[in-house]
């Protein structure tokens, strides 16, 4: 049986999973959005760890501890900046999800929560991004059946509805 894909509406910084994913930038610098919230909740040790773990090219992922977070680890995944859709954005977003999942599995982790990478400051259209997130995670889970839980953590009803639609629910 492959991992359960779930939707959670709320603040990702409060979730106690093996890892939460940060929608990061290539420098792994503390930014705004979910990245800023994760850095605030984790404490200054996270920025220090990011200085060692980075940089991280778009489409790739890096891992650090979670410090003061409930989650034991943070996986920093860098999604693409939306440039209209013909600059490889779909493939780069899929790669960010796949590389984050593969990194989690390589560290023996079994549960992970993702924000909607690239759909805020980076401007990726929400419906298109959620379809990529769900199809990438679903295919990866089928190929990695010992992984237990993949949670899409969203902010608000519109994003939750987009994920439900992408999951065919
Ligand atoms: N919990 C869950 N989701 C959140 C939270 C939170 N606490 N805060 C914001 N979000 C949602 C946003 O609503 C958006 O749908 O996360 C999604 C991703 O938005 P951004 O954080 O803006 O990420 P992204 O578009 O990938 O831009 C990345 O922003 O903060 C900087 O350092 C980051 O430069 C990078 C860029």
C-alpha cells in the first residue's frame, strides 16, 4: 500500500511530522511567506544551519534539523519563480517535490508536510501547481511504498479546494 496523501488546512509550523518542507529560495535565506514563518518558529539556529546546507538550485532540496519546531527536520525545497509557464516551471516544480521526498526517505523519515511551493511570492498559478504536487507525490509514493504520510498543508479554503480537486475528491 502506498502512503496516504492528505490535506491539512492550517499553519505548517505547528505540525509534528518527521519533516516539514520550507518553500525556500536558492540561498536558503530567511524570507517572507511560509519561509519567514518557519524561520521565526524554528529560532535563529535554523538560519545558521541553512548557511551550511545551502545554496540550493531551483528544483533541488536540502535538509536541516527543525530546532524549536515540532517537526524534527526541515526540508528546504526551492520551487521556480513563475515566468509564464514556458521556462520549464512545471518540471522544476515537480523536481522540487520529488527531490524533497527522496531526501526524506534517504534520511529514514516516514512523514512529511508540504506547503503549496511557489504559489505565493513566486506566483505559480495555484490549480496548476496543486496538480503537479499531487501527481508527483502520488507517483513517488507508489514507487516508495514504505513511506507513510504526505500531507499538503494549505492556508485557506481556496487552496484546500484546489488540492481536493487535484486528488479527484
Ligand atoms: N503554513 C502553510 N502555508 C503557508 C504558510 C504557513 N504558515 N504561510 C504561507 N503559506 C502558503 C502561502 O499561502 C502560499 O500558498 O505557502 C504558499 C507558498 O507561498 P510562499 O511562502 O510565498 O512561497 P513561494 O511562492 O515558494 O516563494 C518562495 O518566498 O519567503 C520567500 O524565501 C522564500 O524567496 C522564497 C520565496
